[in-house]
C-alpha cells in the first residue's frame, strides 16, 4: 500500500428488494471513482429488467461530477443481476473481478449448456485481479484480496485512507467485503454453492479480521433481524467482538459445523438461476436470438434443493 494514504468518499445505495448494497468510492482530488457491485433490477414474474437502482448511481455520479474508472464486482452474485454493462455503456470504466471467475464460469457453462462461443476464460471482463494486486482509483490506492469460501472467486477490495486526526490505526482504511461477512448480527455468507467451502470461508474471514481493529468494513448485503433499519458499515473490532458466527473464540471446526448445518436448511436464492448466467458475463444479457429477443435458461431438476 502507498506510504501516504489519500482521502476518499464512499456513497452507499441500498436496494430493499434484494438487500444489496452498491457503492461509489471516489477520490475528491481527481474526481475519479469506482462503482462496487451495481444492481440491475429484475422482475422474475414478468421477466423484465429495469434500471431503477442503476439510475440512482448515475444520478450521483453526475451530481458529484465523477468519472468512473472501475466497476468492481466482488463475485458472481446469486441474488441479483449485475448492472455493470449498463453502467459501462453510460459512463465507461473497466469491469473487473477476481481471476478465479474462470472456475465459476466453467461450472455454470455446463449447468446452463451455454453457447459454444461462451468461453470460461474471463474475457467477458475487462480485468481479472490477482490476489494482492494493487490498483489506483484516481490518487487512491486499492488492493484486491482473494477471500474464497462463499464462491471460489470472491474478492474483497481494500482501500487505504487516512483518519482526519492523523491516527495510523486503520481507521482511515475501508474494505468492501462482498458476501464474506454480513453485519455482526447477521453473520456470514452461505458456503454451499458450487466451489464453496465453509473451512475456506473461515480462513478468508480470519484474513480480513487480522486487519487493524478500526478498519471499516462495508458489506454487500444486509438482511436486518428484529426489524432494525438496514446497515452496511461495521469494523474489524465489531466483527471480532460480536459476529454471531465467527467472533473471536470460534474455532474453524465450530464454524464449519455451524455453517454447514445452517446451509442445509436454507432455500435456494430466488434469483440464482437468472442472475448467475448474467453475472458470469459481466452483466451482459445473453445474445439475442434471430427474433431479436434475449432468453434466460432455467435448467430443470439440477439444483440439489427446492
């Protein structure tokens, strides 16, 4: 990370239909920005897409006078469609994800029996991050961290900043953790998707929780229990003290038993079959057929639970 951290701003957009939180991270000095995990609205009943959530992001970018440098995906989401391609068409930016997306693409290419010219080589994205790779958002340095377990390709994005009072305790840093962790009272992501693994997820979480205690963590989803308002920002210290699945003192074996037991009771996400075939294409809809219409595939009798 850079020796002189830069200031940055984070603006969050909560989608109450999917529980997803998207972000715009900006460098005020250069007006360069990154969009993290953007949402394309999808109505399962009618099969129609819309751009309500993306329009909120676009309005903020225009109002703040920001230029998009990156569109960052933490993973191939199973609970919402990505608006990456839609945003790119309007404001530019490079769409990026972790390099292990190739493994996810290979699995789901077989599941959906995708067209021959869909190759599971990651070329659908503009950039594939390696673990530990650094990159710039304007004058702000960021680092891509591989955090598999929920999926093999999950990435977190660490942004180095500075606290207003000059402290060097990590309080200026931010990490977009994707689905690796949720708010402390919600816990952690499931690990039963193809390529997922609870033990691997535990190690990824401990990697993040080894960061300075004051590091701010921004989650990709919130499913508020007990009627509390949606929230999306926490800290390493808060997670270590209070995460209901993986607080300090929970061993790997205990976590694996808990996570596997919970996953066995969970329903398949409502949008998993529509969303993944879009998201492994970096948000691009399937190629239109000879009538000009794009079609989603729903493989029958393939998922393990209903």
